[in-house]
């Protein structure tokens, strides 16, 4: 890593996300302003973190100390050691530092070994997927604080215009943004996948190697509390797609995948009607068209942060 790269990391990390948001343009999804949440946890969420994640002052201090020692002993791994960064890995591991370090190593090794999905991952490089309408964050959280990300992998996905690789890069980009929110670190993320309009043509673009890479990232490398994957409007031929992924799924992730079809009441057992779009049986006015340039303009506020993030990880000695 060059001196200039180190300087960029230092300069960018001196600005808090809260400071950057003061200069971000307002962005609305439907009539609701989408807000990024960089604030520290509320007292209610602190109590929940203590109960669910062992997040107490004593455990925090001990875990940070041990994790920093582990990182120091891994000279090829270049990452920030401030609490804001380390807690992204410690919270999913309930503040067990050894487990967090193993997760951190898997995360950054995945990045190094899968440049097609992870190299130069920043909003300006993902224009196609951000303009496609296939990925949308919900503007409201669930009652339990969970962030919801919508993937529309059927009718809105035009494979000749947007590859599966590009779509997966967009998903990783969204998840990395959610990982930076303390409330999402504690409450977690749900992924809603709408397969309405899936055709045999779509199916031909899936491969076992792609499925293996996706499952490996979600199952072993994602520093995020994945609270569930909810698949809706799936036609019969979706079984052909799922067959690519099924052999790689472990029991823990398999139990978190829910198939709802067109049963909206089943879906609402997991995602509150107040934050669910009307077309899915909820109460939220939600646009059906792509979020477009306003969304990209909003994300561009954090371009430097994504750029810096790409510099973290294992040093490429070549």
C-alpha cells in the first residue's frame, strides 16, 4: 500500500459519517425520505445489544484489545483498528474476538480472491445496477430495527443489459453500506427477493460456480446479522435456480430462507405492513420505477468511504 493510499485512508476516516450526511442531498423513496443511520445506539438498542450480543463495557474493552492484538500479528492485513470499524465484525460474533478475527480474515480473503465481485466496489462503478431498478433499500425499517433490501430478479432484470456479476456487486455494495450503520449491526438485515417474471432465459445465466461464490460470501464471510432471506412471487421454474444454490447451503442459512409465493400474510409475519410496499400487501407507497440518478447522487456522498474501503484488506505484494 502506497503512502498516498495511507494518506487517503487517514484523511477520509477523520470525517464522520454524520458530518458527511450534513452535505448529502435529501433522497426520497416514494414520499418517505431515505435516511442513513450513523448515530450511536439508542438506550433501547443498547439494552438489546447487551442482551443479544453480550455488548457490555467490559466485553467491549476486552474484545477490542484482543482483536487489535490479532490484527497486529497478521502483518499482511491492512485494516483500521478504531472501534467503529472493528465493531462491524465483533457485533455479528457477539463480541467474541477470536471469532470476529476469523470472520474478518474470511471477509478480506474473499475480497482478494474474488475481484470480479469486489474490486473497486464503489457507487460510481456500479451505475448499471443502480439504474436498473433491481436493487432498492426500503425507506422504513421493520419494527425490530431491521434494514430491508429488495432484489427484483425477475421482470426487471434484463440479463443482456445487466450481468449476474453486476447484480451481485450491487448487493455487496448495499450490504457494506448497511454494515456501517450501528443499528443495522445490532438489529440485522432482511433480504426480500421478488422473482415475479422469472423466465427460462433468466435461468440459463445461473451457474454452479456463481451460486457457490454467493453462498460462500453470505454464509461464511458476511459481517452482518442476516435475519432472513424472503422469496416471493416465485414461479415453478424458480426451483431450477434454487437447485444451483441448494448443495452449498448449510443448515443455519437454510433455516433462514423462507418461500412465500403470493401469500402476503405469510410475508407480513416477518416484515411489518408499515414498511412493506402496497404491492406486497403492505401499507407503504413505493415506486415501481428505478430510483435512478437521485439515488446515485445520494450515494456519491459516500464515494470516498467506499473508495477507502477498497484499500483495506490483504496487501497485494505483486
